[in-house]
């Protein structure tokens, strides 16, 4: 991918295209995604990355077109705002 957000989506598509669950972590604070790794692996779910205040278009498109039914948010408001989270559920 052209950036970390696009690369995370590409990996998710290639490794688990039928996943119904994702872990969403900050693409700006690497520690959140790092600590989510074991839980995501146990659930056979990809870790996708977002910006603090706005989800990248590639991420929005992936979630909209996929079979995702559950999103586990990693980190708090300081790393991913409620507006980003609400954007996935306001369809």
C-alpha cells in the first residue's frame, strides 16, 4: 500500500477476507496495535488502522464492503475519537 492504512487493509483482504470482526487501532500510536496483536490473532481477526479524527477512505470502503459485524476499538478517546467510531455505525 501507499501508506500504513492502505497496507493494513491489503493484509486483511489477503489473509482473512471473510472475517466478521476487526480490531481498530491508531495508525499514529503504534503501541495500541502492538498490544492488540495476540487478541486479534486468537480471534483470527485483522488489525486495521485509523487516524485519530478521521478514518481513511480505504478503511471506510473496506468496512462498508466487507462482512464486518464487530469492531473492537483499541485505545481511548486520546487515540480514536467517538466521531471516527460512530462513522462506522451510521449507515
